[in-house]
C-alpha cells in the first residue's frame, strides 16, 4: 500500500487533470459559440448595410422623380435630349436599388416588405416610360410589322400633353412609393433585430450537432 503522501499526490494529480480537461472543453465550447455569434453579427451587419443602401437609392429615386415631374412643365417630353438628364436621374438609383434588393437575403416573414419595395421601384420605373402601345395583330404579321414596335422603342410617345397626363397620373398617388420607403426602412433594421429576438425553445430549436460549425 502506498504511503499517505503518495496517495495524496495521486489524488491531486487526478483532480488537476480533471480540472484541466473541463477547462479546455469549456474554453473550446465558449470559443465555438463566440465564433458562431460573431459570424451571425457580421452577416447581419452586411445584410443591414445592403438594405440601407437600397433604402438610400430608393429615397434618391423618389427625390429625382419629384424633380422629373416638376421639369415636365418646362421641357418637351417628346424630345429625349431634353428629358434625358431628368429621366436618368430616376433610372440610375432605381437600378442600384433593384440590384441591392435582389442580392439581399429574404428571411421568412419579410415577403410583404420586399413586395412593397419592389412595387415602389416598379412605379418609379414606369414613371419615366411612355404608355405601352397597342399594336394591331395584322400589322405584326405584315413584312413591315416591326416598324411600329421599333418606332415606339426609339420614340415612346409623340404627344407631350398625353405623356404629362400619363406621368402625373402615376405620380399623383405617391402612397406606393411612401410604403416602399417605409418597408425598406423596416428591412434595414430587421437583420439586427433578429439577433436580439428571443431564442427558440429547446423543443423547437435545432440540435448543436445540426448547426453549421
């Protein structure tokens, strides 16, 4: 039988090994959880910045649309050179906002907000285009049937007053654009809000082994 000092040393050594193992396991677990949390935070920040950029472009397009409507009173909208600067001021931010929105991650429950933003962008895009022509089927089957279509693309409208009425009718009700801006603002806050949302209960949460490492 070992002497008392040897037994004490063995117990202390075993306890030290056990404490060391528990400490290492705990540190690894905490490090893994911290990496997961930081990854979620960076992803949320990236999505938030993307949606904030979409909101910025949408607001810029709305302001340019207001200036475009005001400019229609002093320019000839049938002359593309006169309205080109004003139209491009609307089209450019609309295209950028659509690109940011298309690349954004659509979390469950945000479909309605995304639809509102898309509708606002559609309204802004329709504002700078002329009414769609109603081509006759007989003309389309004729050898020269493409001429009316090409004429519409090169010169979407020929009546200045008709186009002004078309544009003012679209822009008279600014509610879709206002709702789209509000929806974009909610989306920009959503990724960060998701991090502070209550965690799911253990019965509905996925097991740690199923989560990506």
